[in-house]
C-alpha cells in the first residue's frame, strides 16, 4: 500500500515538474536574476539597497553571490520581494521521479542477479539469459523495497 502511495506521489510531482522542463529555459542571466531585473526596472543600486535596508556596497555583494551561486535562499527571497518578484525554487530531476526509481531498482536487481549467476556458474548450475527480463522484474517485485533503493550499494 505504501509503495502505491509513493508511486502516485511521484507521478503527481512528475506532472508538476514537467512544466519546468526543459530546464535551460530558466538559465540565469550571466550577472544573475537580481541584477538583470534591477537593471530592467531602471532601479539603481542605492535605490535597491534602500528597499532592502542595506548599504549600497552590499548590493554588489548580493548580486555577485547570486551570480556565483553562493547566495543564501533567505537573501534571495528578500531580494525578490524588494524587486516585487516571486522567488521560484525547485529541484528538477534529470528524468522523471518514477523513471529514477525504476532505473535504480533495475541496477540493483542486475547487480544482485549477476552475483548469483556468477556463483551458480562456478557451481556448474548456470541458467540462460533467455528469461533475464522476467527474473529482473520478479526480483524487483519480490526482493527490493522502496526504503532500500537508496541505501549505499554502489
């Protein structure tokens, strides 16, 4: 039951995250979003500093830290508010979450089944590869639990 709930949750997240793909649509400008939006609004550094209640010198530090990827989320949120923007924060998986789970389970199953096959071969009890896919699916279904997928096995 928990497995089905997790699977449905992954599918719902996959649907929501699909809106963010391709990720390159959201690639930040070279000097960062803060600087780009501030410049586009015609807002000077001292004006932005006043809205943030910081010194004008700190504006450069904030903009540089965003451009280099070292800005704190809290600071980015404050800057967004000062620019009348909404901060959007998301982790976008390389593949679907469901695909990542299935891929991980398959890798674990293959690794475990190859180990067993090697032992059986040494004992002259080798089995053919004809039903490999069926064995992988059965192994995933019967032996691999969601909670064990990400335990260190690599």
